[in-house]
């Protein structure tokens, strides 16, 4: 027996539609802008940024001036606090003998104080000199010992803790 083939019973295999793939384009973002012809579009003038910077500096200076006027009482308090801290640390700090240093050699120490005058955090401001210079390290360690020896700093006005909460002390070695 021979198999009979009937063309109507054969299912045709569909061909790929290349033309459809070629027609599809990627999505594009379209920006729509409404322009009112009565309102001109501002253009940036040359030097505007410089003028803005100058205006910002002026505003900052005005704010600083207002704060200075408002804080005259604070200024007196700061002077009293500085003198009080200096007097206390002078009693606790002594320059080690035999140390050779340049004139006006200084060590800055940052302090964070509690409302009771206790030291919360103390560190040397110039950490690179502290790590690399043995003379600086010796003098800085001496200053840190003086700070901890005088702790707590008694007699500071508690109502003005916001003024003396963060302090940078400058220990200056004079000949």
C-alpha cells in the first residue's frame, strides 16, 4: 500500500516575519513643552553666578553682624570662661625640662565637656604631627595629661554650657 498524500491535509510551516522585527523601533521619550509666546524665556547672563556668590557672602556677613550684636553678653561670658580655663590649666601644666622647641610652638587640643565640666572627649587637633613628630607627641601628651589632671573644670557657668561645651585649647610653648 502506498500512502496517499493529500495537499489539503499538510499543515504549512509558518515563515518568520522579518519585516515585522525590522519595523519595531525602541521606545523614545518625548518631551512636550508648552511655550507661551507672551512670556520670554529667561537666559542666563554672564556673571550671574559670581553676583549670587557675592550676595550670599553679604547675607552671611549680615547674619554674623546680627549675631555679634545679639551676643555681646555671650562675648563677655566667653572672655570670662577663657580666663577661667586658662587659670586652671596653668596650674596643672608644666613644660617638661630638656625639651627643645621652636619659639611659639603650639599644640591644639579639642575638648568636649559635659555640663559638669568633665571631659567627655579630648584629642590632639593635628593628628599627623602627633604621629610623625616625636617632639610634638611628647609635648602633646604633656598637654593632654594637664587637661585630664585639671578635670573637671569647676566654676564654669552651667547656664552657658552651650558656649563652652566644645573648646579648642591652644597650648603655646614660649621661651
